[in-house]
C-alpha cells in the first residue's frame, strides 16, 4: 500500500514553500516534518532543488511561496531572506506575505489501533492518521517507514503490562535509526486524510502470548526554541496477545 501512495506523491504537481522569520531572527520553513529552523544556505538550496518525493527523485520546482514575518523580526534578516527569494525568481509580485501567526498549520494527528486483543501470528498494526484541514498541501515526512519509523519522527516503546515494575527487562524493545539523507515524503492535499500503518511486529514478538503496553509518539526534528507542531502527539494503548 505504501509504494503506490508514494508514487502518487511523486506525481503531485504542487510544490509550495512556506518560509518565515521569527522575532529572534531565525529562519523557518515547512520541510522535513513541519516548521523547521534553517539557515540562509539551506533556504537557497531548497529554492533551487524544489520538492522531492524521494531524495534521489527528480526535483519539482517551487510553485508558490508564502512569507511570514514576525512583528519584531530584525529587518536585516528579513532583507536576507527577501534577497535569496528574489535571486531565485520570487519577488514581491509573486510572493504571498502573511502574518507570523498564520504559520500555525490546520493539521491534526492521532494514533489509534483497531482492537486491543490479537491472536498469535496475526498482524498487529498501529495507525497514525493525519488530517489536513488547511488550504495548502502538506508534505509529511515518511522517511524510514516501514523499516525504521524513528526516521519519520515516530517513537514506539513496548512494555510489559506492569509498567510500574523497575526491572531491566521491562522495556521490551525501542527503536533506533541513523538518518542517511534518504528523505521520502507524502503530499496530503487540502481537506484530505492520510493514514500511515506501523507494524508493531518490528518491536514485539507477536508469537509470544502476553499483556503489553504500547507507548507511541510522533514528533518532528526540531531545535530548542522552535514553535510547537500540531502533529506532535502521543498515546498509550493496552494490548493482549492470546
């Protein structure tokens, strides 16, 4: 299911860019899991490369630019961003300038699981649902899925049902990943819903009976001081294998 969906993303014609300058002079843009802080060099690179469904796929040129400026943003930094945009063909005539508050995306995300009891050997899937109720497409990072969900901002922990027990074996398995630059994205159109499936068999031996607690979280890559992202969320589920 994931392959054809990503193929559809590659054919997506829209490649919007949202860039902003905060009150403290930091530059942000909407790539790689949300509203991310960047520098002028990376902004120039993104304007040149456009959008890619895969890191190795042909880039799609930027189709629109929205520029948000915070009320107390340093004018010198605003001028730097404006100059970079202009060098890449984006002038005041074809850029939409918005207030800083407008960078809050109309997105919602939630985790859910179909049931709490599974039979031995049965696929155990966790779902992450994203709804884009805004007016612009949203590029969700799916890097690493399904083999390494952590690369996409997912954290999954499986614990024995007695989560208060202080024993080394309480944590059954977490996940680790090394980002290698092979970014993948899925385009979610305005008004659309996208559901990503995560195989809990990556973290749990589904051939062993037991009661478990699943702790899951989605969070984007960000630095201290970055604004909150609407897709930052967490959930806990009780699960029984019988």
